[in-house]
C-alpha cells in the first residue's frame, strides 16, 4: 500500500493591519543571550486535530482563519517580520535582530490529505505523514533571514482539520507559542483581544549582543536526524496522582514537594535508561527545559514573548539510578529544579557570553540522555478555533533525537498527561516489553497506549497497551501469562516463570519469545471450590458458620482473581500478536527493498556490458564505443 501524501492546495502571506500598529512598530528587536544559542535549532512545530463538523465549508472557514490571523498579528506584529544581520570584519562582529521594517507576513498554507483522523491517532507509532502537516520542515532558526518566522498550515482530512504552526525557535518558546495560539483562537471567536506582544530588555545585560563571527558558515551546523520511532503514552490523572504519592512516600517527603511532572519524568528516565542497557558505571543524563521568566530577579512577566529558556541537567550513574527507586530519581530532579535560581541562570548566561557559540543540536545528543521538553501546563486544548475541543495534539519532526520526551496536557484534564517518547527502534521495542512496565500494568499502576482496531476517536490515545514501569529497585522477571490450552493438571496456578530466548533470523532481526506454562485442573478446582461444606454443630458458638463465610469470601476473591488474570492474558496475547505483525511488516519491507536493490544492481551491470564491465574491465561494447567504432 502506498504511503499517503499531503497535497498542497494554496499558500499566501498574512500581514497585520497597518492602521492599528503601535508607533514603535518599526524599531529593531534585539535577541537575548537566552535566544541566540538556538540559531542552529529547527523551527518548533505543534498542531491540533479537530473533528470536522456537519455542513462544514472549508472555503468559509479558511477566510475566517485568515481574517482573524491578520487581526491577531496586529498585536503580535514581529511574527510577520524577518531576521536581519549587521556585521563587520574588523573586529569581527555579527549582530542578529528582528527587523519589523521587513515584514512580508506570516505564511498561510492550505493542504489536503486523503486520511481520517483515526488513521493518525490510532496508529501504534506516530506515522511519518504527520510531518507533512507542517511547513518549514528541516529549516533552522538562522533561516529566518529569508523564511517566515511563523508559518501556519491548515490540512483538511476526510473527517477532520489539522492546524499546525511552525515558529522560529529564536522568537518563541512553548509558553509564547501557545500564548499566541490562544490569542488567535480568541480573535477567531470575535472575543476582545486580551493578549499582546510584550517584550523588554534583560536587566544587567547589553541589549545588543555581538557574535565574534564574520559569516554564518562559521557557526551554522545542520543536524541529520537518525531513524527513530515515536509513540504516545497516556497517564491518567489517577495514575499521575499515584506516581506522585509513591515518589513522595519513597523519599519521606510529607509536604508533597515532588510535582507530578517530576514523578512522571523520573519514571521515564529510569525506564529508558534500563532498556538502553548501558554499563552500570556509565553516566546517564536527564535534561529538563526550564522557563526562566520567574526565576530571574527581577522576574519577567508571565506573558513575556520570547524564548527565555535553558536546559537544566541532572546526572547519575546507571547503577545508582537502577538501584534506587522512583522517589530517589524524582528527588534528584526536584532538587535540580529548586537549585536553578537567579544565580544559576545568570551564571549560565555569563558563561555563554564569554564564548558566544550557538548550540549544535548534535551536542545535546548522548547515548544515555533523555530530554524533556514542552509542558503539561500549556493550555493547548483551550485553543478551539470555532471547532470545539481538539481531539489531540501532535508535533513535527524538528529537533528530535533518541531520548526526546515531549510532554502534553491530557485531553481529559484533571492533571492527566501525554508523553511523546522518541527512541531508536531497538529501544522502543524493548521499552514496550520492559518488565517493569508489565508489573505496573498488572498492579494497575498505569496504562499506556497501543493500537486496537476498531477504536473510537473520542480520545487521541490508545488505552490498552502498557508503557510504564514499577519503581522497585530490582523488579522480578516478566511473566507473560499466555494461556496454555493443553494443560489440565494441578489444582493451583503453577507458573514456571519463563525465560526469554533471543536469537537472530536471516536478516538479523531479533525476535523474542516468552514461554510460560500454566497448569490448571478443572476437575480438582471444582472439587476444591465446590466440595461439601462442613456441618455446623448446633451446640457450637457459630465458629463453623464464620469459617464458612470466610471460605465463601475467599472463593469469591479467587474467582475474581482468575477472571482478572484471564482478561490480562487476552490483552497480552493481543499485544504480542500486534507486535508480531509489525515485525513481519518491517521484515517484508526490508526484503522487498533488498530485492529491489539486487534488481537495480543487475540492470546496472547489464547496462555496463555484463559481468566483465562490472568488474572494472571494459566490456567489448564499451571498447568499441571508446574507439569510435
């Protein structure tokens, strides 16, 4: 089956209304030492999926979107501008700023895709076609000299609408981007504009920062993304509450100082570190993007428009992280966040100003690193654009690498979260099979997402696969309770805890088989639970009746346990079969690609004149052509 494509229908540029612009709208806007380090980063890309209402007119809707966008840009006019550079050679100086005098506008793209919303939201992994729902793929922030600082793409699906935004990383962080999207949504609903572009110089720093370069080739480095898989994991509000309570209990914190975000981040940090199987003495790193608006002294306003962010880093050895529980890891993150105060922020800024070199995205990559970005506190689902509450949020392919964790608020609210996990394929498979994940699912700790067909679209996550982990230091080995139909012995469940046999097939793909035998005896079970009850002594004090009631309750609990185990076995069988089908599809694709490569090689040999020419010795035909015969 051919992969779906997105067809571009139209594009235009939207400008703010000139009559309503402020008096200082033409003044240059200089970038801060928080923003300039991200010159090499891709544009930040986020989107919302909506259900298409009945009697929907796309033409009318696009006109309303364009009109409200123009109105909103009046209050956020720098987004319609471009970057500019003032440079000199002696001494080397390179000053980058936003030039509102050069304002071609915000790019507005309309596209169509022959897809349903469910095709996107019920997929096991995030399908690559989602990247086509964004403009400016692979562009970096420095490209804002010629490319728009903000591009909006509206993609019409068969039963839905996707509104995706790509914004220059120098201009806005997640807080500012969703601030703008909320303002646009309010303008679309004809509400009074309450949000504006607010920006001010940082106290204690020169507003104009000179980079010691004469040409951008001296610091521009584009990043080649590796092949990875992305999957969404859903944490309900109840599960988040349990994880938070567990983390606080393990570190003996009675004041609940560990936040929900820190508890979830600590859990995923441990899970990903485990499946990577790095040596125990090696270092594992957890990076969290921090919002410095309120960490500075004096603080910046909450609605400061820009990108005042930094990476906060916590380190531990693999052995320490695995030997301790969830609470230990969460406490390390909490302490790192608490210590990231005004002094630390300004120390990092001063250190960068001494050697103002833009970050290289590859420099943040590490074989044992996890990077947490975005925030479940963003009001993504408050942006409705006249279509009601969004079905889901997704991101583009920019700034992604092995170990990136993008956090979203859950659609259900109430403190629920969604985490988009980006890992190399070999790690993603292991994460899904992680034994701590299985134990947490059996204990009803939380339920991650996995495909199930057919599946309703009322929520954008799959509620049947497991994805997190328990937090015990040394969890027991996984027990996959596959039902063994041929066994009929023993009156109690006898589990021979399985072993994992790992081997490589002809093309080197690892296939795991979990073997388990579980023997039950229907006859003895009926005798055990259905036998005669002991007769009661009429002269007794009722002890026999109490024993009978206790046995009855025990039987009921045993029946409930068996039913629960049966449901779990069915679910695990379904997940195992789904993974098998995915592996088979991957293997078929690889074999087909290999056959195509061999056919192309044979055709190339024939064109060169057969085997003799293919070995570097000119064939007869080649010699005749060379001599002009």
